């Protein structure tokens, strides 16, 4: 290693010495030359050497003297070259106004000289400045106009710069496909030039672009190429690449490989205090541990990452941090903080989108179009065209001889064409007739299918109507008749006060049965007519249980049933009114099929990010052959332990309402031991 460093220092000194020797030689030569165009050319060589060695102040002194001489001699080529180098130096000093001014002047001179190559170089330089200043559309115009001539001449160094300009501009206007295309072209040139630093930079850029395009395998390939080409001393770039590579493997849930890269990156970045690399490592490690349900360590890592992202003002990593923290808080059931994180995420995302909106670029007359470049190229190539005129004259004579043969062949072709047209016309008429018949048959088939579908729909509606009338005429009629009988006895004065008081619970029970029956009928009929829609929101399921158990306290006391409430605060994402219907039906069923001394237990828990609700009873249970009938669209029902009647609609409605809310419902039961109904509901919008 020490020998390598010594060799590099020696080469640097040798190169500097060689450049100094060349500059001294040119300076001496310049001193003894006559004041003519050759002196301007020598001065330009010296200016180029000084510019390459970054001695800009010294270079400007020679530019000033050479400019005076060139103006005196009216040497247009010298004026153009001098002005071009002046623009290059201003650009190096970030003096964009003077740089653009001198680039424009030099280009005007090159256009007069019809020097298309120099025009292309100037356009490429202007494109680089405009892209650096954020004027991406204007920069694209300049760089694209330069590409034509640079590719034609095979100027690899200038082409590499132009491809880089175009790739950067396309990336900033979110055209990643074009950015990848020009970065790949740039990579080919850098390989030809053996530019190792440029190759590493391009590999890194391609990996980042493929990652944004979700082509993670290609991103991994280019990140690994960067690691392979890096020197051992370049810990800063290595510290950034390692966690990015781990993040790409994380997309495939390859946790072992991802963990290896991320931990190695974390260790290296802490040693070198590389804040950017540390930020990427912590965010990806937090994501890894979150996916493996290691929420405690994930929270520590993501909290530290959030502080670093804010300190570095790295919006993209901060956006990722907000999203991961939202998932973490939701998993930990800290919904209030999860909502805050989600709000911060969308606010930052909107701000980034506003910043990335490009300002409109006014067209400028100084930007050459492709037609301008082509016009100059045609002017330069006019001499070549003249050389071909004579050949064209001879070719025209041969062409006249061939025209006679061509006309004969054309006449033969016309006759054959007429013959084939007649045949084709007859065949086409036959095909058209066949197609018309087929279309008519298809229309008839479609009409028949529509009639069959409409008939089936009417039959379904008729079944719903018959079912409603059947239930109303039997069950609802019985409840209402019983209530009316009590009222008639009361009006006639046939009941004493004590008798009336003893009949009040039975009267209340009949009214409740009629109300519940009517409630279920309305909801079932709406679902059958396909007009029921879910309006989901976040709500606490424990509140629903508390409300419904309170409503059913009288029934529980009357039958001597004990209710055990083991519910916890837990938010679900569903239509609250629909879930209230489901819970009320299941609790009513549990009471219906339980005896005095039995127990009903309600509880809830979280499983795989979803809420599981259970309603258990120690009642009579359900026979195995009847379990399959419970949720089907039929009026299957049984009498309760106190001869309670039902419509057979309750569980059908429950299943339809749970399905509408992206949930599941199932039952487990043992005869004479009891029954448990389970409901699984989402905790957040499953569509997002």
C-alpha cells in the first residue's frame, strides 16, 4: 500500500512537471512570435493548458491579451475559441450569467464559421449549466441538439458529459425510463474510457433508478457492482451502499441476507459517523424488525432514524420513517399517535410533490432547434452533394430505359388486379351475408340471455315477497295478536291491576320479539334487494358490546343467565350500525338457547392485524348436521329453551353484513355443551 501511494505521488508530480514544462515552452514561443493568427493559435494552446491545470486567473490574463490581438486581426475562429474558453472559466467559477453570455457569443461565431462540432460542444456546455440551475426542459433542448454531432464524430468524452446531462434532466422530470436509457449509454462510454470513478457513479445511479422503478433485482445487481469496484478506503460510499442493498433484499423478504448487509452498514456508519448511511441503515433495520414483529427494537431504531432525517432535512428518508412509524403505532394500538404520523406523512408527501413541480420554461430564441443544426450540416456537406450530381445524371439515363419496361409490367399488373378485385368483391359479398346472419344470431342469443336473467331476477324478488308475507302472516301476526289481546282485555276492564302487572313482562317480551323480527326483516329484505351498502369507520368494539348487553339485561335476568364481559378497548374499521345488528342478533340467539344458570361470555382479541370477536354460551349447543344450515339463505330455525320463536333470518343477515365489511363469521359448537360464534373484522381500510 505504501509503495502504491508513493507511485501515485510520483505520477502526480511528473504530470504537473510535464504540464509546467509545456506551459513554459508555449510562453517562450509566444514571446517571439509575430502578431498574426499563428500567435493567436499558440495562445489558445496555452489557454487550454492553463484551463486543464485549473489555473483560471492566469488563463484569463492570456485570454484578455489574445482577445485584443484576435479583434485587431479580425480572426473569427480565434475570437470564437477565446470566447468559448472564457465561458468555460466563468462556468467553473459558478458565474452562470457571464458563462451563458459568452457561450452564446461563441456559438454565434461558430455558426458563422459553420463549425458544427464546436456548436455541439457549446450546446452541451449550456445544457450542463441549465440542468445544474434546475431549468431541465431548456437543458434537455441544448443537450439533445449536441448529441447528434457528438455521436457522429465519436467524441466519447464529450458524449459522456452529454449523456450524463440528459440522464440528470430526465430524472428530475420523473421520466425514469429515459434516465436509465442515457445512464446505460453513459456507462458504455465510461467503460471505453476506463473511467473507474465514473463507472462507480453510474452503477450507483442506475441502482437507485431501478429501485425507484421497483426492479429490485436489477438494483441489487448494480449495488453489488459498486461494492465490488470500491476501494477499501472509501468507507463513506460503502456505508451508504450496504444499507441500500440490504433494503433491496428486504423487498424479497430475504431476511438473512438483508440482516447481514444492514448490520454491517450500521456498524461501519457508526464508526465513521456517516449520518446519511446511518439514517438509511436504521430505517431499513426498523422495517426489517417490524416485519418480524420485533416492535420494541423497531421503535428504538425508527425513533433514532427520525431524528437524523430531520437534522439532515432528508425528506425521502423522513417520508419512509413516517410511514413505518404509522404501521408501528397501529400495531401497538396507539391509534392517536398513528393518526398523527399518518397526517405528517401526507403533509410531507404533498410538500415534496409541490417542490418537484417544475416551473414553466419560456422558449428562448437562443436555443437552436434540430432543424438549425441540420441546416448547418447540409451547408457543410454541400460540396459532397455536388460530387454526386454527375453520377445522378448517368443514373437518370438508365432509369429512363427502365421506365418503358416498368409501364408494360404496370399494365399487366392492372389487368391482374381488376381480375382479383372482381373475385374478391364476389367473395366479400358472400362473407358479408354470412356475417350479417351471425350477428343476428348473436343478438337473438343476447336477448334470450337477458330475458332469462330478468326472469330469474323476478323469481328471486317473488321468493323474497312470498317469504316476507309468510313470516309476517305467521310470526309477526302472532306477536301483534297477543299484544292486541292484552290491550283489549285492559280496555274492557276484564283484568285487575295485579293481573295486569303480572302480565306486563309477557307483554314486553312479545313487543320486543315483534320489534326484533321487524328489524331483521327490514335488514334482510334490503340485502336481498341488493341495496345495502357499507359505510365503514373506526370505532371501539367494546362500546358496542356495552350498549347491547345493557339493552338485553332484562332478558338475561328473566332467564337467570349470567353474562361475563371480557372485552377490551379495540378499534375496528367497519360500518358501526351493521356490526351492532350482528352483535345484537348473536347475543339474542345466545340468550334464546341458554337455560337458567348458564353463562354467556363476550370477548375480543387481535390476530394477524385483525380483530377477532367471540360470543360464547354454555347452552344447548347445535347438532353437527344443522351447523351447515345456519348461514345459508333459508328459514332454518329452532325453538329456544323457553319456547322462543325465530324467523331463521338472523344468522343469514349476520353473514351478509359481516361479508359487506370485508370480514368473516364462523361457529364452533358441541351439543349440550354450548356454542361460540366468531367474527373477524379489519382494523384498518383493507383496500389501502
